[in-house]
């Protein structure tokens, strides 16, 4: 994964996490992070970023 790809995933995760947190609370976002052994975006393994984004985006889409 290139630095640009990593940065793009992080930005997308932050955006989805913000939307989810504002609508249903941060516990939902935290539960996704915890499944990947992290408590924050910074703790996520770069190879997990696409999967974390996919999960958060799916949750966000269900909220619309």
C-alpha cells in the first residue's frame, strides 16, 4: 500500500467514523476498531485499513 492509499483510507475512515459517531455514538466505531486490535485509527495495522473502511462504510450506508 502506498502512502497516498494509506492516507486516503485514513481520511475515509475518519469521515465515516465521524458520521457514525454523531448519529449512533462512538461505541459502534470503537467496536469495529477493537475487532482489529485497535482503540483508534492510529493503532490500526495499515493492512487492515481497507477492511475497517469497508465495515464502517457499510454501517454508514445503513444509516442513510
